[in-house]
């Protein structure tokens, strides 16, 4: 199977975090990492994230009273709570790869990791595509489908630091979390740069994700 990396650091993050802290850690992960890193995390309470270019009023209107926070990546409105969230930081050495191929390769890894328990998984094709704001009812090309139902989608941020992918896998089990942690890299290792990322993320919460200016910028 095609891969974006020969080695990958794995951060199975079980810390209790607010939505703002989760988003800050993901950005800090890309800004602080010299090598590809996969972070897996869950949510202690329901929340909504929405793409950096979306309007807050539209996203908050769909949030049903839950906390809604703007992501650094693009994409639509994503409901969190029962999902497993995946963030992948790819340093600037990967900048030549197309966004379409990033989605395809990462989602191929997801399918490969969990297909034993979900035998009809596949990647979305052109006939599955739907346009809309709510992410999980509107499949995009190369999203992960369980039959006709979208179960995993993602969003990207590209910049000088590299590529940040943020994805959400619906209804994931602990077994699937373990399988995902084991499947992404040909050679995987524990993530060891946590202290630097945590320090940077704490600043980002204060200066960005924890401020009304960030959420209300559009």
C-alpha cells in the first residue's frame, strides 16, 4: 500500500482537553515536528468544529447548543463526541504531494486498519459526492464509506511548515484505535516531543483558539 512516510511517530493522546486545547495541540504538532506524527484523541463532551473559511453564524446554528470552534484546517461542520479524531502532521518535505493524494493515501490506511470489522469499507468515488455544510452527510472524494454511509472524512491545512490533516472516524472502538496506531507507518515509534508541543499549544489557546476573535473572524 502506498504511504506518505516510512516512519511515523504515534501519539495516543488520552489527556482530557477542551475543544480549544485540541485544536491548539494539532496546530502546535505541525509547527513543532520535524518528522511525520499521528495523534489519536477523543472528546470528553460533545463539541463541533468547523472549517477555517466557514462563517461562525452558520456553524453555530448547526451545533445544537454545543461548543463550536473554528479549525485551522478547511472543510465543513464536524460533530464530535462519539468519534475518534486523527491528526497527522507532515513536515514540509511532503509539500509537493497533492491534497487529493494526501486524502486518498491516509484514508486507504484507515480502511486497511479497520476493514476486518467493517468488511464493506471503501473510498468514496465521484458518484458519492454531495455538497453541503455538514461533513458527515456530504461525502467528498476519497472519504471512507461503510456501504453508502460516510464514516471518515478529513480536512487539510497547507503552509510553509508542511501539511496538517485533521480527520474524524465515526463510531470507532478501542480495538480500532489500536489498529490505527499500528497501521500507518512501516516503522512506528512513540511520540517523544510532547513537552514542546504542549508548551506551544498553551500559548495558542491564550492567543488564538480560546479567543472570540478567532471563532468570530467570519
